[in-house]
C-alpha cells in the first residue's frame, strides 16, 4: 500500500496559525518498539502512514527513551529532564508525580499564546500525577476500566472535534496519547487477524493481560511456548497497524482542514515492550534495547524531507525542539537539544533510569551502552553496532561507567509529593499490574 503524505511547506493558508508560529501536534504512542515499524526496517508493513511521515520529514535511527515505563518517560518528555532529576517514579510501592515547581512544556506554550489541548488514555497522565497543568482542554480517559480504555479511533475523533472548535487565530499545541499497543493486545477487526491465526487455541491469546509487578524481582518471568510468543507478536503488530491507520486518518484531516503546512508533527514512543527477548514480558523491568529504543519522527514547517538522522537523541530533546519551533525561550538547565539546530556533540552521552523496584541506570554513547546495578555495584556493556539485541555483555568501559555513576548522583530538581491513594488510583494501578 502506498500512502502519500505532505506536511512540509511554510506558507500561510486558510486555517493556519496567523501568528506565523507553527501549530504543534505531539503524538505519543504507548509501548511501541522502533524495530516493529516498517520504516525502521521491520519485515511487516505495519506502519505505512508513519513511513510516509518519515519520508516527508526526519526519522531518528538512534532514539533512546529516558525510562522503560510510562510515568517517568512521559515526565521526561514534558519537562525536558531525566528521571534522576525530575523524580516522577515508583519507589517502595509509592508513586510520585510531577513536581509543580519544575518547568512544564504545556504551561510555557500556553503562556506564550498557544491554545493547548491534551487527549490522554492512562492514569499516569491524569491530573492525579500532575499532567493536566497548562492545558486549556484536558481529556484523560481510561482511568477505571483499563482494558476498555479509549481506542485510537475515538481519541483521534476527540482531537478533531476540538480542532473544529478552537479559535483559529491562535496557534495550537495538541498532545495526543494512543494506548492501543499496550497489553492486552486486542486490535479491532480486521487488524486482529491481519497476521494472527484466528484459530489459535493457546493460552496466550488476546485476552491475556501481560502484567509486571515492578517491585517483584521475578517480575514478568513467564513460561510460554514459541507459538504463544508468535501469537502475541502477531496481535501486537495488529495493534500497531490499527494505530497507524488512525494516524493516517488524522493526518488526512489536517490536510483537509488546511492545517498540514502550518503544523509541526512529532511522533514519539514512551517505551518499548519485551516479548521474551531477555526472558521476560511487558516493560518496566530492564534497561535493554527492546524497552528503550523507540521511534522518533518529525515533519512539518522547516523540517527537511526524507532524512534519516543517526545522531544519538533522546526524550530530553523533545521539549527544547518544540519550544524552539514555537519561539519560546527554554528554561535554564535543560540537558536536551533543539533537534532542528546544528552542533550536536558526537561524543554525547544519554542516560536512562526509572525502574520501579530495581535501582539501575544506564548511559549510551554512540553504539556503546553501560547498564549499572546499584545493589551489586556491577555493570555490563553492550556494543549495539555489533549486538543490537544486547545479547552479548562485555566488560564495561571505565569512562562510560563513570558517566553512569555521575548520572546516578544527579541532585534532584524535583521533589514531588506522593500521589494521593484514592480508590480510583488504587483500582487503576491494580489493573495495570503495578500493585496487588
């Protein structure tokens, strides 16, 4: 299937922001591995619309999430700070949200004249955790019945209704979160049988909830045969194809509303998913590639076409990039870069951390990555050029190990309060598998 998508061009057109500043659409896809997108080399045609977006913009081939689960990784995207700095996390069975004293991208954009809206689908991105601040329109659903949470199609519909009602004289910042690739993997027809066998009779089918108690050292260890893993992967790919189709509909509507040429589109994943790669399932339990390597695609005004950028980039770069495009001065002390600007340090290192019950951190420089475990003060290194799946641990590089230890000692900029333990929060987190 061929999909033509044109989001470039900077000219003024009906429905575009009259200020000359671009609209910004931030697409946040939950639980998405970069290596399952066809534009990243996957063997299935899972994401033709995202492939077309990448062809009209920039695709980043070395993109690393800051954390392997939603709360800390999304907080990094919206604050520009790594987990050891913002401290939104799970610790000792207590959840901590976003410290309101930290810089928060929607607030900065709203104060600069942007009309802001959010369409989220998981409790970690609700007002309980502080994600509502700065949004003129805040819509977070899926807080009670997790597995019946709003699908991508309904989420896109909500965004389109908001676009129709917004003041056209103001530029907009809209953040849309699509939860569908998260377990359980139960895509709608025809995506449920696009690759999965409709006659599969094994235990690990679409009704199986992949859960992972992040305070349990044996979390996620599941005995499953190869047919079960294959079925989960088939259904997961179906979820990606469905999500991509709904994004194609959204992009087509931007064109129909004459908004494509004035809208910067950024697509990013919060974390990946494991399918037995290192003996486990789900996410949140390791810092391996299958959980940290996520897609990042940028297209729109001022973005070159058809570029594959191999620079090492991370979640901390999203906020500086959006603020620069919007003409907003970034807060002091942000470690990320504007991805549309030049001058990247080729020896840049990026950190990741934020496991729920295990005190680990990692840093990556080019293709070398060191993972350090605090409890044992032990570390391993991987060469992702030679070993992209991280199956062959090497002795750690002393310089990178020192970088990990320096990152771990980062003084916190955030000191968030514990999330109030209401029945709604408790029930949702139990459904997610983070408490019992």
